[in-house]
């Protein structure tokens, strides 16, 4: 009887799946290696052109001739337009040290690097965003969004009591992950929006909200119910952070921070720690998002609490900001009112 070669031996499926995963990893590594070589090639081309311009006085028109000659010699390769070669010059000028280039910038696709060149002037800021993009796997659009929202200025900006409550590694990481303010431009709320409207809008746009919160946040639920002594309480939003290994209670407030907010979130954190948290989880932390806050009031409110809480502000939509009068408009209106009052007074005197 002929042997059936299509019959799978023992553990064949596991072996096949292992090979597939190995091949996929190799494909990714090969793609990354090709990209890195391409970025280094672009840097070397830009560096050589800069050197020729400085040492031998080559003019800007050389770029146009290079573009034509390189496209003629390598018709199958894209990227040799005059515009792209100018980007190569700017790229080499921005990173004169090749060792710095290889640290993170060379790991990003070329379009990411063009965005860094176009959007940022300071090298330190470019490197910071490049490192974040590599670590978090940002697409080019997400990278641009983070740059335009000035993420580097907002990270670690929340007022917290983490240093007093959490052990050192955990407190440093938790502090570094919270921002201030949180940008919620993806929402479209009216001026008279209530806290429940804000919560419902965030749930609807949860993917955008998770992106703004940052990498590691996983959404557990909104109006999350907890039963304490036979009475039900509801937490605005509950998350779990994969790096912190803890639950994160988020309370949304429209208006100034009030000391009572700290007591409310302290209660929720204590309940989550006792009723939901697994023994292997780290202590639950709280995040209060409000329209505005006084740093001193927040510090007083959190000082003697035994649970880790952070307070940050949220920024509403551009639509609302655009409809608010500017300082110049207010001044013009005040001047117009003053002129009308003066004119009326003169008419009365006459």
C-alpha cells in the first residue's frame, strides 16, 4: 500500500505554526534592515553633497543634474527626485553625527523623517519624537498628530501624589505617563456640554481617546458599577494599564478642580483595590480630568490621601475655541461700547 505523504505526523501543526512565526519575524527584520540601509544611504548622499558644496563650492543647481543622472542610471529606484535629494541634504545637516542617526532615526521610514524635518527645528525634540515613534510604533499621521499637540511639553505634566504613595520605579513610570493638558480636539461638544455628554463622546471615540491617553491603556468600561455595602456606585471610566500593571480610575469633570473630587476618587480607588484588583496587580491609581485647576489647591487636596491620584486638565475642541472671541475682539467691543456711552452722554448734555 502506498504511503500517504499528506498525513500529518504528530505535533506537525505546532511545528508548522512555529515555522510560520519564524518566517514572519524574519520578514519583519529583513524589512527593517532594508529600511535602515535606505535611510543610511540617503544620509550619505546628503552628506556627500553638503561636503562638495562646502569644499568645492558646488551650487544648488547640481541637485537638479544629480536627480536626472541618478534616475537615468537607476530607473527602477524611486526617491531620486530633486525635491527628495534636497531632503537628503537637510537630513544630513540635521544629524551630522552618524552614531546619533543610527540610535533611532534610521529605524524610522523616510516619510517619518521628512515629517520630523518639516515639523521640528530643535534636534533634541526630533530625537525625542523619533524615539517615541520607534518605541510605540506610530504611523506617520500619528507622529504628526503628537508633534502638533506638543506631546513633549505635556508628558509628565499632571499634578500627582505618586511620589509619596507609590514605590520609586512605579511612581516614576506613572508620573511620566500622565499628561497635562489632554487634547480632546476629536470631540464635537457644545459650550453647554455636561460631564455625561463628555463621557459619552469619549466612549464613542474611545480609539482616539486611547491614543491621547498613550500606549498601554486598555479600556475596561464606562459607568463601571461597584457595589459597596449594598449601594451601587458608578465610575466614569475604568482602564487597565499594561505597563503599570494596575487599574486606572478616570473621573471626568467640567469646571475647576474641587477638593471634594479627590475624596470621591479616593473612595473609588479603595473599592477597586478591594473588589476588583487581582493580588498580582499593582495598586490602582486615579486620574481626574477637569477643565482647569489650581496647582496649590490640588496639592493640598491630595497631600494626606493614602491612594495615588493625578489631576490634569482637558482641552476642548477647536470648534469651541474658534467660536470664542479673541482678546483683540473683546477689546474692540469694549472700545465700541465706550464710544457709544460717550456719544450718549454728549447727546444728553446737549
